[in-house]
């Protein structure tokens, strides 16, 4: 742990200040013998928090481990990641949660386990929700699949009510978009002869779940909103006081289904890349608050799992190291949100949704020294080899994008940067 004086950093609200760090916290005065860091021209943001990361450990360590995934997180500006439950075995018991906590020791960012809603993600019987809560879990998700029925959503939410847990739903109605639906259903899927995943497969699940959450007064979080229809349903629900929050992923903010014409399976992801109208709808929703936060859905895969015919390739793409670049490019540079708005959407709000009181804190004396130093002017062409992840399924390959992350500090310890 370093004692630091970070000289001349600009905070998200535009004020310029020196930041002092001792014992892992921000302090008011420069500690004696502190290491001096010149932050002239840099912006200091609170450490980013990702509510939706796939770390693959245990079970698929060839794709990613907690060590490599959190190294990628630190490189992307994150000080905490929520680890999705679709590991092998699934995180569906207190014991599996304890395994996650043990794996997180020595990691480059805080790892917060998400518990599954149903045992083995099988959509049949509920996981041990109360037991996992006792082990520290507050967010539950069958990500990769929708919880199959409204009845199971209701039963799960009833178990979460006593501790105000949140059900994070992957919205893909399996009767409209099953396992062989591999891209957005539309002009491009028809041209390429792929089985499509219609817009309504997302929006009908959002509509179903907001009704259940409304009835119970329970908390619902909608994962990776990708459609204008989905945004409309969210607006309806938020307008009626439903306790629903939502996230958007960087690929849905920047990329469209036209990219599938390349045949590159890197671009295969669930929910799929959509037409430009949907991209504009999710940007507008992130701007006006209908979508609360940006998360990553960082989904590392081995080359062997992607190097297959399009219909058979694994869905998912990496995102931790490029998400800040994409949000700066699509939202900050065009003036749709400012740096304070970015901190809200990528640090304060995700920590609050995940009930993580010690992350997403303001940069102020007494608070944990979790921060990322950002260069607002740097740009670079994305090279997938420049990564701390094990995976190379990077959809931003070759794009000229902002290169914002200069250094990341978690509890005063430098986890990324020179
Ligand atoms: O594309 C995806 N990949 N979507 C998901 O929901 C799961 C994820 C994964 O685990 O690879
Ligand atoms: Zn998902």
C-alpha cells in the first residue's frame, strides 16, 4: 500500500485539487514521504464498479481466471466487479460463494459474487437464496438465460424481499429466441440465413418481470438492455414507481448488427448487436436516466470456442478494458453526459444497486482511496494483444478510440499504470 500525493488532478465536477492517500484512504494532508504523482491534465474519477462480469473461474480457467479477469478490470479503471454465477459449478450455494471469496484473495479488484436464481441455472427449482445471502450475496441472476416463468420470478423475489436483494434478469424469452438464435432478427439475419432473435424476446421478459416486481414491491435489475422496445417498457415501469434499474453494455452503445456481414464470430453476443435505431435508443435512455448504468458483460472465450460456424460459436465478447473508451466516445465527447454523469453511471450507481457501500464513494478525505486517473485527450487504435485478459474476442479491434485509463488505485494500492 502506497502513501501518495496526486498533484493537480481535476475532479469530475471540474475543480482542480491535490489528492492525498495514506493507509488506503484519502486524507486531508500530504503524508510525509508520500510518492508524488503528477496528474496535470488528468481527471480523477472514483474507481469504476462493474455489475456484470464473467470471470470463468472455477471451471473454465482456459478462458479467464479471477487473477486475469481482475487484472483486465484494473486496466479498464475498475476497483470492483460483480462475478456472474454461470461458472462451473454454478454459484448456487453458500459453499460456492465461499469458493468465490477464496478465489478473490490477491485479486487486482474486489470480486463480489452473484448467486444464481435457480439451481444449476436449470430454471427448475430455486437456488439457496437465503443461504447465499447469509454468505454476503445481494444480487441474484441466471444470466445466460431468463428465469423461465413468472411464477419462479415471483418465488425468487419473495425470498429476496426480507433483505431487499435484487433479481438481475437476462431478458431472452426462450420460446422466441432459443439457443440457436444467433443474431438480431431482421434484414441482416435474413440476408445471412441465420436464425434470428427478435426484439420482442427481450421486451416481453422485461414487461413480465416489471409486473411481478410492481406487485411485490421487489427490486429488479434488467441486464444488458439492447432494444428501443425494451427501453419503452422500462420507461413505463419507472413512470409507475416500479423498483427497477437497468444497464447497457458498451457494444450496444457503439456497434450494430451490420458487422455480422463480416462473418466474424467475435460479434456474436447475447443479446445480439442491433440496428442503429436501437443503438440511438439506448444512448438516449442512458442520457435521460431510463437506463441507470453501464456494465460490461465481459465474456471471455477461447479462440477454439469462437472459431466455429456462426451458429455454433460461443456468444460473448470482452469489454472490461474498452468500456470507458466506448462511453467517452459515445456519451461524453458528444456532450450527452459529463464526467460527473459518467461517475454516476459507472461507479456510484452500480455500487448502490449492488449494495456495496464501500465502493462508488466520493473522492473525499476519509473515504477508501479507490480511483482511476483518466486522460481525456488520449486516443489509440485498439490492439487485442494489448490486454491483461486471457481472451482475444475483442470487437473493437482496429478502431480508433479514446485511451482514457492512465492508472487505477484500489484502497490506495496501484493496480494498473506506470
Ligand atoms: O453473450 C453472452 N455471453 N451473453 C450472456 O448472457 C452470457 C455470456 C457468457 O457467459 O459467455
Ligand atoms: Zn446476459
